[in-house]
């Protein structure tokens, strides 16, 4: 879902300014930018279903839920990194930058063949450095399957294929069925 854009290094300020008015989103890793590509219909439906299922459950809790367009900023080994997760939830009232969040309690990536390896390894390792993160979800587009990584279980994975998804971040449950509503042809 992304390709390297340029060999020249951008400062964080240049990157944020270019993203503000840009038509194409880019992820940023230590001065290098990577263009994000489009998503499938299944991807879009899954993200929409997650938003529709979670929004009523977080109402009145002071949390903010973002799909696709809000960046997460990380600083790892003195490198600045900005990712666009498919979904992020931030409940910290001090985490309110205009174009990014630094303290999400939940991050969701919907898997695609082209970047599944990055979501499972690079992004997993990066996101779990965030002290605020409680839940990291990887959601399959091809089968009814969610990999749930929890801080409370030392980032061990639980693979869910039925029942409810329990989120530590808000102590809520979301039926797996609602995530895959209107998704046809799953394995």
C-alpha cells in the first residue's frame, strides 16, 4: 500500500506542511516519505464497520476515533516516524495535535497482501513502543480473522474467528460479526 516517493530527506516540518495540502498521503520514516496507495472495497467496508461499531461505545468517554486520515507520530532511536493506521483511538485529553496523535490506546491495521509483512513486524514493533497503546489489531480482509495483541498479555497474540473482541483500552466488547458485516466471500 505504499511506495518510496523520494530519495531526498524532508524535515518533520516540511513533511507535515506537504501533507496538509497534498492529494496523496505519505508515511514518513526518518526523513524519507512513502506514498500510500488506494484500498480495496473490503478494506473500506471493514474500517467503516469498525467505526460504526465503536463510535456508540466510546460516546461520552472523551475519546477520539479516527479512520485512515490521522497520523500516529513515533520517536524511536532518535528517528521521527509518522504512520497512517487504518483506525486509531486516543483517549488522552492532552493528545490533541491537529495532524497527528502520539498517545493512542488502540491502533488497527486492515491487512493487505502488499504490506501485511510490514504491519505484522515493522509497525507492530514500532507501535508497541508507545506507552499508551493497549490494543493492536490486525484484521484480515480474506477470512473472518482478527489478530489481537494486548499490552496486558505482554503483546502475545490472540486469534479470533468468532465471538466478541474484548478491548482493554476501554473495557468494551465488539462482536466480530459486526466487523465483517456485508463482507462476502470470506474463506
